[in-house]
C-alpha cells in the first residue's frame, strides 16, 4: 500500500494584504508560542483589515491565545504598530 504525496500549498504573494498581516503575527512568535494561535490571530487581523473584524485590543483578549512574556496590552500595541506600517 502506498501513500499519495501531500497537496501543494500556494503561498500568498509578498505584497498581498494576507502575507503582510500574517508576517506581523509571525514576528510575535516569541510572545505567541503556539502556531495555531498565531494562525487564528492572523486570520482575525486579516478580517479586521478588511473591515469585518474587531480591533486588535479586543482580538487579543477574545481569541483565546496563549501569551508568554508580555501583557495583552503590550501585545496589542505591538500589533497596532505593525498595522500602521502596512496602511
């Protein structure tokens, strides 16, 4: 019995909004150690940038992510500064 190769993954272009938002969250990996938490926060921030989601201050508190070495308020400030850079 053999297995099939995994499906290929299409990466976002470097200049896309999705890539920029996920890069902001990935830069915070020291404070958000769990990959799934980073992905969930990245998706929520992407929705915020499209005008469909909550502000980062609310997202950090409601997305149930594990935060280490920083307060939620400081984390939301870092996210806001990253968002200001891509606007």
